[in-house]
């Protein structure tokens, strides 16, 4: 098989891995394809559920005895330790596979070492150091290396950069199809964050609706001075809620939710301790910040965002927004990684270079 065909198999394994989003975390998303000694695909698998079989095991189970003499194409270095399941290296060695092609090395100290174990067992190992495999693993790598979750800033805007709906229009900027996409993603992540201005203006529920709730994201409001109304929808019983406020506030009337007190500097809350808390307390992998513009500016200033997910509606607001998201975006160092159409909206994804 030539190099392009092999790379293409690893990239197909990425597509498999992505199917685990929402159920595999906090483990990394991993996909695996196995070919027999003639290069024919005989097994495909991905890590489907946290605590259950890893991608290699699911692919080996499909491949059966024909894996002997074949090759495994796996997006991540096979694990080498006994965790909730036995080491994948053991199963690969037991299958008498000849070669393992690895997309990227494991950044995790506990699980890594798989390459050496395979080599010591006489298996040929090739590590591709592939950019797309690294991208797939980025949220896991970020958590391991920084103690922070992967933070996506998501918003809907008009063509001229406003987050506010034109007066007299529908309360939504984006199309129904775009809202559906957002709900699907909400059902796969760990937490949604908004500013108190959004709670007061829109009274959102921040729940997963008309999509499968693989996870129930924690709702978090950045509310330094505890201005969130007690009757706000974010306090309903449909999901847990955390209010992040300034240290030293009287929190006695907020017994209906969890409070996280944050340090502040010249009136600005430091948000990194909140995200670190989410990782240490809940093993959070993915957080989606849903606005408004004031909160986004704080997140960008504090260099916490990893990704932008922007829904640009074909409308134009008749007033110049106080915070223009088009201007804000130009000030960030980003790479556009995806552009699509959803309903009438243009959907853009940017990776932020931190
Ligand atoms: N199109 C969209 O996707 C979208 C999404 C969400 C909201 N919106 C719209 O945006 C508007 C609300 O946005 P907004 O910018 O006014 O409010 P916001 O960003 O939701 O909340 C801003 C408030 O949050 C607090 N805050 C956030 N981060 C902080 C930090 N690091 N340090 C200190 N305080 C912090 C401050 O509260 P204090 O004032 O108490 O200090 C600040 O005034 C609404 O009209 C809503 O409809 C649109």
C-alpha cells in the first residue's frame, strides 16, 4: 500500500473516532482500522463509551483471526496500561498483527509507552505525527498539559458583526437548522457558559432540546455581582447551574445553585480558575461559551479560547453594535478550519493560535 493510501486509512479512522464525541469523553476520541496481510480492510472500531473497549479492541473483535500478519491504523498511540480496560498493546500483540501505524503519540504519561512495548514484541511501528490526528486529540492534550478544558466560543451574528437581533425581527439571529446544530453539540459537551447580561436580556434555559442529550452540560453564569434573577430559567431543575462571582459576595440568597468565587483584578474576574475548577472537579473536556459580546472580550483578553464557531446570518443590523464581532475577530490570530452553509447561515470554524 502506498503512503497516500495509508494516510487515507488513518484519516478514515479519524472519522470513526469522531462518532465517540459525547460518549467517550473524558477519554480521548480514537479510531482504528485493521487490514489483513493483503491490505484488505477487515476491522473498524472507535472508542464508543467511556470505561468500555478502546478503538483497537473493537476493530480487532471485528477482524478476528485474519488480523494475524495484518496492519492496524490507529489515530493515537495504543495505551499501555491497565485502566478501566486492559492495555491495547497486549491485545495487538496477542492478535499477532505485524505492523501498527500510529497517527500521533499519547501525551498522557500513564497510558503512553505503547510504541516501545509493540517494538519490543517484534511489531513494526510507524508514527506519522499527523496534524489531523493531533487536532482530533487537541481537547485531551490541552487538558493533560494545562489543566484547562477545550473552550469553544459560539455565537450567531449579523453580517455586520452584531450579536443583537434587528429590532422587530424574530428573537433568533440564526436559522432553525443552525440552532439544531448547536443543540446537538450541547448534548455532547460538559458545560455552557454565558455572561449575566445574557441571562438578564434573554432568560435562556441553556438546555439540550430536540437533540440527544449524551451529556447534560452544566450551566455556568459569569455574574460577578450576583445580579442573576432568582426566577431565571437557568435555575430550573433541568440541569445543574454554577454561578461564578467575585470573591467576598454575600451568597446567602443563592442556595439554589453552586457558587464558585473567583479572584478579580480591577473589576475583571479571572476566568482561568473557573475552568481549572471544572477540570479538577468534573473532569470537564469541552466547554462552549455562548456569549454575550462582553464575556467574549474577557475570554479573548485572558487568552482562554481555543476555537470560534460562528453562525453568520444573511441579515444586517441597522445600528452599529457597541462590540462588533467582525472587528474583534480581526484582532485574534486565527486559522479558518471549516466553512459550511446551514439553512440560510454561513457557518465558520476558526482555530485560535494561542
Ligand atoms: N447572538 C448571540 O449569539 C448572542 C449570544 C448571547 C447573548 N447575545 C446578546 O448579547 C446581549 C448581552 O450581552 P452583553 O455583552 O451585554 O452581556 P454578557 O456578555 O452576557 O454579560 C456581561 C456581564 O457579565 C459580567 N462579566 C462577564 N465576564 C466578566 C469578567 N471576566 N469580569 C467581570 N465581569 C464579567 C459582567 O457583569 P456585571 O455587569 O455584573 O459586572 C458583564 O457586564 C443580549 O442582547 C443578548 O441577546 C447574543
